[in-house]
């Protein structure tokens, strides 16, 4: 949640390493806390997913700034595509180390896809390999985090039963993917600012926590689900108001109504 | 299942899909999502600020998949945990999905406009307040109809996929068809009405979209009004046909009744695809014969 900084300077940005640390460490910590604590605390998985989604959105922002344009949505989809493969592989073989194995598997898959994109397809984006590793890792942690919210743990059997078999994996795929791709896509333009983009990532991730929290009532009961939804809504409301504040800071003008600016005003 | 009941369910699915297709296209047109969005985004950079909703929520397939899978997830929880009647559950699920979609729409129009500060594109709050409920209304209709289709397929036709997964897949499909069929009638025609019909998009006209309407400044309502005449319905027919014909072959020739029936359904499917390909090809040849290539004006020839 450090992305909710006080706005900082217009040009100021959080360094890449900080965001990466928040995403990886915060994501894994949230997932493990959600797993080991009683089901009522499965919202920690959601907090981990929020950290991971913020990281993913920042990685998308860095790689898409090379002019991906309409490729921004595609890169969000590939993030979660790599994430699902890595997450299910890691959880099935890793046991208690499942999320870490998934994370490493995601890094390997991301590196291969990054090399393919640059060397074979010839996209020629300098940070492609590194960004793909980051995006795959973030996507994996987002999927496991939201799975922990729904299933209360990340053990392979319960995740398959409570998340994959009843189709909620499709929900996690798309809501996590949109959380990663939407922030930069929605703020695309020459005057895009990092803090605004990342605040939007928090807002979208909070929606994912609310919806996953509602789905958690099937397995964890109404109390845990209510807590998940409540925490998600609080974060959402905070992030949305903050985002609107940043929009007002950055926009040319926010007006109630009005005619189009005249030619003189545009000069 | 009785073949007659199967056909009745299939007809209902086809109707729901047709409505979903039409409302999906109009929903994207109110907010200028998908293909037409690039010109709406470009306009302020070319000194054409506008009052058109810039709803940049990825492409239509992911955004519709999101709505539909959120709606389906909420509905399945309500059905199994709260033992709510499926009809109410589907309605509430669609309502939640419409609200989620509303937040995506609002954040994208705010963000995109704020990122165009140097081109002096203002954010008009009255435009956002008036258009977002319309977008949410259309997305409610789309989600509800897709959920009806998916629910019927799971419960009545016995499709092996869970509801959320089916809704996800149909959401992607309706978005893809809305994007490929419907957008043509907004993007190329409506945005560039002031240029001669059929002249294509000259690079020098990029971003010069129509910003003034019949009365006052043009907005998303005007565009959905225009698209409701043809683009929306034709998207509905395209999606309705996809859903109806896709399920029709296995309802008539049920593979569960034996291998021969299964092969008949495959043959019927291939025949439908072939007929549609030949039909489309005939239409294109006829159109080329009737209208031919774009002819230059006599005045242009004289000046050249």
C-alpha cells in the first residue's frame, strides 16, 4: 500500500526496486499469513494479491512505455496466463513451499517468453526479458493470493476443489489480469504519472479482493467472507478517493459542465 | 431430454444471446470503447478536444469476460450459499457486475483525460455522470443475458463446464463479435461523417472526429442512437446465430445417443460453416460489382 504515497512531485517516481520488493515480499508474506492464520484471516492473501497487482501494473507501465499501445491489454492477459501455469505447477509439487516454487517457475517461464519476444519475434524492447519475469511473478502471486482468499489456504487439493473445479479460476484470471493491465491502459497518454497509475492498481486490486471475498463465503463461512469484503471495500473507497484526488491534481481542468475550449484557448 | 424441450431451450438461448449482442455493442458505443477509441484518444492531440466518453477498458472481449464472470461468480455463491432462487441470483449478480464495470469505465475516462493535460482536454463531470449509468445499464443487460445463456446450458442442456467458466467464455465471445461486427458502424462511419462516404480514413484527417451533433455538442448518446439503428441489431443477430447454430447441431443430432449421431452433428456443423463462407463470398462479389472501387471526383481529376 505504499503506492498510496502523498502524491510527491509530479515527476517523482517510486524506484523500480522498491515496488519490486513490495510486490514480491508483500505478496509472499500475505499468502503465507493467509495460509497459516485461521480462515477468518484469509484477507491477508488479498493484501498479498494487492501488492502483487501493484507490482505487475508498474512492470506493465515500464515495458508498455516503449510504445506497446494496443498491446497493453495483451500483456496483462499473458501475465495471468503464465501465472496460472506456474501457480498450479508450483502448488502441485511444492507442498508448503508451493508459492515460492510457483514464483521461481513463473520467473523461468517469463524469461523464456521474454527471450522469445525479443530474439525470435524481434520486438527489440531492451527491458523485455526482465519485465516478463516480473509480470509473470506478479501474475502468479496475484492468482495464489486471490486463491487463498477463496480457499483459505494454498494446498493443492483445496485450491483445485474450491477454486479450479467450480470455475472461479476464470474469475481470478480475468479480475487479476484486468488489475494488472487496466491501470496503465486507463492512464495512457503523454502526461501519465506513476503514482496515479499505481493508485488505480490498488483500487482495481481491492475490487478483486471484494469479489473473491464474496466467493469465499462458500467455503469459509459468512464471518470470514464479511471481513474480506469489508477490508476490500475500505481499501477500495480509500484508493478511489485518492485516485480522484490525483486526477484533479493532474488534469488540465475538472469542470462541472462547459462548452468545448475555443481555438484561442487551445493556443 | 425431450427433443421438443431441447429446441425450446435452444430458442430461448438464441433470443437471450441476440439481446446480449445488441446491448454489448451499444454499451461499447456509448463509451467509445475498442476500435473507435483510438480516434477519440487521438482527437485532443490534433487540437480537437471533445465531449465524448473515452472508455478505455482494454478490448471488448476482456471487459465483457470480466463482467460476465463476476456476475456468474456472485450468482453461484447466492444460489448455493444463500439458497436464493436462480432468477434473483442472476439479477443480483448482473447488478454487481454492472457496478464493477462502472468503476472501470469511470477510472478510465478520468485517467485518459488527465493524461492529456498538455492538449488542454478538460474533464467534464456532467458528461461522466450522465453517461456512466447508461453504460452500466447496457452492461447489466449484457451480463444478465449471458448469464441466462450460461445457466440454461449448464442446468438444462447439461454442459459439463461450471457456470463461471461458461460465462467467462461467452463473455469473451460476445466481446469479440461486438468488436468485429459492431465497431465498423461506429468507427469508420459515425466518427468521420463529415467526410465523403466510402473515402476511407485519410491520414491527414486522423483525430478530426465529428464533435458537434444535430443540436449542440455530440456525445456518446448520439453515437449509441446512431448505432442502435443498424450496428447494434446486426451484432445481436451475429452473436445470436453463433450461439444458436453452435448448439443446434448437437441438439438435433445428440452425440450422447450414439457415434453416428455424433458424426452427423459434425457434418451439419461443417455444412453450416461452408454455406456461410459461400454466402459471404457471394455478397462480397455482388457488392464489388455493384459499387466497384472508389472513383475520384471529376473536379479532383480536373485539378490533378
